[in-house]
């Protein structure tokens, strides 16, 4: 994927379009909850392969804790390493913010092995988020 670029973007419309395609159309998340109050304060990452948008994620901080969320990759790009690259870019962005010692995320239970590859460990009980089972995960930054 020589043409892959992942960077912080102000192009929220493209990020949201990817999220709508993946979370709403593919996974059945209600459209009205996909764009939430955290989007305004988050930094949004956009992955492009050439000119094509292929994945997105958002990063935020709450004190000394960073949070990565809304991680999604187009179906045809899954299994290519793009998701790992997107997560690494998110971790790098949190490092740039400084003063963050821990990163958390709410993982769909089907994605637990993916996040474990990045050093995230589950904690707490499984919970339902918009009809999809999730588990909180954390790792040191």
C-alpha cells in the first residue's frame, strides 16, 4: 500500500460518510447516534489510498487518558494491515498531545483479537452499545 496516507483531517464530512457506510449501512447502527457530541472536540484521522478514502478513526483526551474510537475500514480493505496502521496513527497522535499515560477504547467483541494485537487488554463487563456487544479495553501509551 505504497499510496497509503493517514493524517489528521478537517474533512469531517468524508470521515462521517465512511462511518455511515460501515457502522450504519453495514452494521445497523442507528444513523442518529453515529454523529455524537464528541465529534466536535475529537481529532479525526482519515486514511486515503491514493485519492480514495478507505478508513477513519477519532482520538480524544480526557485528562491523562486518551481515547480512540469510531475506527472503521472499508470492507474490501480489511485484512490488509490498514486497520493496524490506522490504530498506530491514532496512538502516535495521542503521544503528540503529551501527558497521556493510558489509552482506552470500547471494542466490539468481534474485534477483541485485533485490539489485543496492539497491546490492549479487556477490562470490565461486556456491555451493549446500539445493539452490538462491546468490551472496554486499555493499554499504556
